[in-house]
C-alpha cells in the first residue's frame, strides 16, 4: 500500500485515540498537527514535533523489512532516525503489522 495512505491512517488513529503507546514503552499524547508535522507530548511533559517525512521513513522501512515491526524503537536508527525513535515507533504501531505488507 502507498506509504502516504498509511501515514493518513496512522494520523487518523492517533487523532481518534488521542495517544499512541506500544505495550512496555512510553506513551505519547496527541497535541495538534500542522501541514508537515504532528505534535506529541512525551510522558515527561515535553512537546515534540514529529515531521511527516520522518514518519514516512519509518513506514518505508517497515515496508522494506517487515521484521523491523517486531523490534524496538532503537531499530529505527538504522533508517537514520534519531532522537524521535520512540514516538515514531509508537505511531507506527497504531496499525497492525500486516498493514505494511
């Protein structure tokens, strides 16, 4: 499936549920979105912008190597994502694994 459609579905789920959290990992709450990013609040209360472009990198990574879905957020560093791996990981897991096939 097209990565932009998957991005739209992830954003839709995040806005509906108001948070993203993979079991055993940090929770990220929805704040707002803009034309190019979604804003989340980290558990320690710090707001962070996550660009759509970086979420798309994660989506493409999962599409290329679906086994990454079962790894932790640190695996996203192999895609060049740093400092925001945990919120991207949580967002990507708003969709089931088979969505990335």
